[in-house]
C-alpha cells in the first residue's frame, strides 16, 4: 500500500476512534461495506451496522449484505423504513433521495440512542463531492458523519483498500436504489420496483452486471410499461446477438413490460439526471 493511501486509511481509523462508537448506515455496497468492516475492526462491539429493508433494495442485495456481515464478523441489524408512506417520496421529484434518507436517518436515531452509539456514519466518499446528492442534506440534518469523505478516500481508494482487506465488494459494480430507475415525476410504487428488480435479475442471470433497467410508461394514461435497458458499452454487442436478445426480450415481457428498448449510450452513472440541469439548481437551493 502506498504511503498516501495508508495515510488516508489511518485517518479513517483515527476518525472512528475519535467518535468512540458508531452506527453505520449500511447497504452492502462498496462504500458502506468497507466502512462497516473498518468500523468493526477499529471499534469492535462499539460499532453496529444497520440496513434498511425496503422495496427499493433488491432482495439479492439484502441477502448479500447480510451474508457479508456474517462472513467478516460485523453485526448487522435490519430495520424497516416507511418512505412509501410519504407522498413527497412517491411523487418522485428530483430530490427524492432527500425524503428517503430523511426517513432512513429518522429510523436510525432511536436505534443509536437505544444502543448508546455516539455517531451515525454513512458511506459518502471524496469522489461524491460536487455530485447532486440530496440525501447528503438529510444526513446533515441528523448530524450524520461521512468519515470516508472526511478522510479524503475516493472510490478508487476504497476499492483498493477493500481488496487489501479481502472484501468481495472491491470490484462490485455501482448500485443505486431501484427507485432511481423511475424517471423523475413518474410515481414510484412497490409494483414498479418489483418489475425493475425482476428484469435486472434476468440480465444478471445472463451475465450482464453493469446494468440498469429504466422503467417508463406510455400510452393512454401511462398504462403501458416499457423497459429501457442500459448495459456497459462494451457489452452492447453481446446483448444484440440474436439468441441473447431474444432471451432477454422474452423474459422481460414475461415480467409485464410491453416493450423492451436498448439505450445505445450504454450504462453511465447518473443518466437519470441528464434531463435535470435547471431543476437541480432549484432543488439544491431549496435544501
């Protein structure tokens, strides 16, 4: 490990020791898995990871996150969140993540108090600086800390350190919640998320891992659902091979989609925000 990376890692552990005890907002993704592991290694029983069981988290992700805790010996508790009872969340505005994270932290605060844990920490990192992240505003309201960012750790740093610690998440693809697949302004429903999850599972089972299935609705009153698939640009050719294409179309139509489209730009981070430059500024000002 080079000296600069070692210094960042040491700084992270120093921050965690300074907190004394932590509740880790855990999802099983690259960042939160690394944070959960280091918190456990640093603080032992004074660290507790908590994951939200919600329709926006794929069942596969939940199972893998729980298994990761067992594998590496850090405690994981499951809580239920209630964002789908919030009309502001269901309406799916550009700052939807604010309402989701607000609900999450509202559930975590009483757990932290009951377990006498001093600080809630979450997995924002230094690569996220400058991104449109309404959820970070909710974190500030609950005084949650982002030690990965404070230590200057980038996504590349976290992957490198995760590999050094033997975490299988080191090369895990980026994973955003299922609600991010629904275009802003279209209602987010558990039924839509179940369709998205099933469609993405179908692609995973065929061997596509950097995938998103964007959930759109057309026709009269938006009654006709169609899927817009994003895969890694270097996998587009494979997806369009006749046998693969036919298998995907058949499976996704079985799920309930009337049409299946391929995004020729391929998967890219934040594609849902590409239509939002003006709205984003307004949302940032509001929160």
